[in-house]
């Protein structure tokens, strides 16, 4: 079971840089980078809400669940 973070995909679709998102959301670049690269172990709902508000998206656009079998067959 894995949760995949697609923040980079949504940011690319919106043509928004990490610096711009950081300014609008009020999170540090390092924390957003950790989230963007999938290294984060958790995210607060309030943070997810801010990101979704700025990127005009749904939480499901940013977070995706992939089970182990699906994960191994897509590689």
C-alpha cells in the first residue's frame, strides 16, 4: 500500500513554481519540497486545504492510493 503525492503534477498543470506556492500557502520551501518529492509521512488537513485552495484542485488530485500489486505492475 502506498500513497503517491502528485503535487508536482498539479503544480505543473497550473504552471506554478514551488516558490510561488510557498508564498501563497505560507509553508517553507523545504516542507513543500518534502511533500512534493513524496518524502512526507503525513500532512495536516489544514495544509492540504490551503494547497487545494491555491491550486484550485481536490485532495484526490494531490494524493493517490496505489496498492502494492498495482505499484509493481506499473514499474
